[in-house]
């Protein structure tokens, strides 16, 4: 089994991106699966294209993109991606799409076909904070998650894919008082636990993961 895991380069004025810092040191093998790691640009279109090229090259069984969600308190697998990019800030090449569909021929939304609740539970069992997230936003993280699931539907029907958001790294909040963060090593361990759950669970567990608002 092959698992492709991606992390973004820094954006929004940050000097690092905890997603890539954590992803690049993930173990090369987890639960018997080969783990392939790749950095992607925080750029509309190019981010998805780079993942698609790698999917064509290696034909992965699982694709997991990881991105920064500054302000979140834990590692949060995403349930759903929506077919819109509505960028609050420009990407790393100055693009700032407003209310634009990601793929004109795509569905309104795609749900992750990863065992997201099992992944949340695995992260918590490993000793790290995690909840299921029901919004990946409308920026490049949602853009990439949607793209992965779009290509799974169109070209890779036997693959599974999704997205994980991670908090700021501790070094990023030195000048951001009262802002949540995690150590890079803890983010890495959380992602590894999630990957293990994805490899070992063909279907998801039954667990409460909803919210009232």
C-alpha cells in the first residue's frame, strides 16, 4: 500500500509551515504502508496540479494533504470539501479568487472517504488533542482537499483521500499571545497515528463527531 502525504510551503507572512515541518519527518513506513512525502505550493491550481501529477506517477492507495489552521487547538481531520475558492488573502503568487468554482464539472461538495472518526480517535489515543472538523475553509486547504477528491472520483476510484488541519507550531506563536500551538514532534506523531488508522480501517468507526453549530 502507498500513502501520499503532502504539506504546504509557508504562507501569510509566516517563516515556516507546521504542516510541511511535520510531514517531512513522518516515518517512511507506517502499518506496513509505504509513505511518500511531498511539499506543495500555497498557490491556486498549482497545488492541485502537483498532487495530481504525483498521483498519476505513483497511483497511491491513500492521499492525505496536511495544512496549517492557525488558532485551532488540535489536529483536525476534515469531513468535507466544497467547490468554491473564496480567498481571504492572496496566495503565494498573488492570486485571490473570489467565489470561483474549483472545477466547473465537479460536484458541489465531496466527502472524505477516509475513516475520519477512526483517525480522530487514533490521534486522541496517542495522547494528542483532536476533533473532527466540518469545514476546511474556502482557501487553499479546501481547494486542495476538493481537488484530491475530485480526481479520486474521476480517475482513481480505488483510492481514498482527505485532509488534516494542524495548529501553529510553538515557534509561530511567540508574538501571538494566547494562541494555541503544538510542538512539531507532536504534530508529526498525530499525523502518523491518523495515517495508521487510515491504513488499518477500511471503513469508519461509529462515534459522535457532530457539532450543534
